[in-house]
C-alpha cells in the first residue's frame, strides 16, 4: 500500500468537508427516516432549526469548523461555528533577542475557541438541542 502524500490528504479532507446534506443523509438513512417530514425538509435544504439535536445539525450542516462553550448567568451553552471557506490557519515568523542571544521562530496557529468573526453561522445548544441560530449579516 502506498503512503498518502500531504496534497492527497488535504484533498480528501476538503472533499469530506464539502459533503452535501444528501450524502450525510445517506450515511444515516435510518435516523433520517425517523424524523418528522418538516425536519427532513429542513435537513435536505441544508438548514438547522430551533429544537434540532446535534445529530440533525450535523446531517444538515456537516461538522462544525469549531466548537466552544459560553458561560452566562443562565448556564453553559455549546456553540458550533461554521464558515464558508473551511478551516482557518495562520502562519507567522518572528525574531527577537535577549542580551547576546538572538533567534528566529515560526509557527502555525489554528483558532480554538470563542466567537470567530469569519463564522457565517453559529448554532447554540442548550440542554442537548438548538436554542438559537446566529447568522452574520453580509
């Protein structure tokens, strides 16, 4: 068996991220068939709605680009953030010195939590179901 090269792995990841609701429905057909017709219609249209379970949101929208928890006086909620353009990466190179020592460093960063301005949709869960859906205004 040949090892996969980075471009091949990246392509496979991008294809998986772009999977349509129909392919996700097919993968979970029995669960989809058990949903009421109104829920099925929303999922087929690639839309989530208030009261949806995490499974239904994944079927409609796919895996979120990131997840995080919000805490407030009302309690904790889980937020799933979705972007149009896939995962966001940042690259950086820096230099510095301390006395007679100097160096150069580099790194790669991936956003890990909190509201991200590039999110197009945020799905907020409380008690295991969608409590609200936040969409950015374009």
